[in-house]
């Protein structure tokens, strides 16, 4: 799936990128496409995600969570992947 992501560390430094992501085998894999994030794939074990919040941001869907002392914010229009992240991420963590 495709989304815009912003990652904010505990010193309020922000990095952002367009990304492809998938949820498989209790792992969220994030592959940056274009932006200032390094091109390396980010792998996040779902059981280490905390403080999940879902909201709207100027008509876009927004999901944010904490992993490894960093805040991850996903923004996506819902076009094509409507609610994929919300449904899969939240259901996998609640399981």
C-alpha cells in the first residue's frame, strides 16, 4: 500500500517520505520511495507498537503510533487502499 509518513524522534526532529508498506507475519514493513528518509526498509514488530490513534487530517485519514521512542504518522487519502492500514494494523495488534 502507499502512504505519506512522518517520523518524529524524541528530540522533535522530523523525517518524512512517501512509502510503500505491508503488514505480514506480525511485522509492518515500510519502504521509503521519495523524501528524506533513508532508502532502507523499516521493519516494525506489531507487538512493539504503542499509543495508536486514528483521526482525520484535512480530509485525509491519519494513523499515528509510537515505536522505539519515535512517533510514526501515516497520512493517506483512502483511495485504493481504503482503511487497509487501520483495519490490518489495529486488528493485528488487538489479536
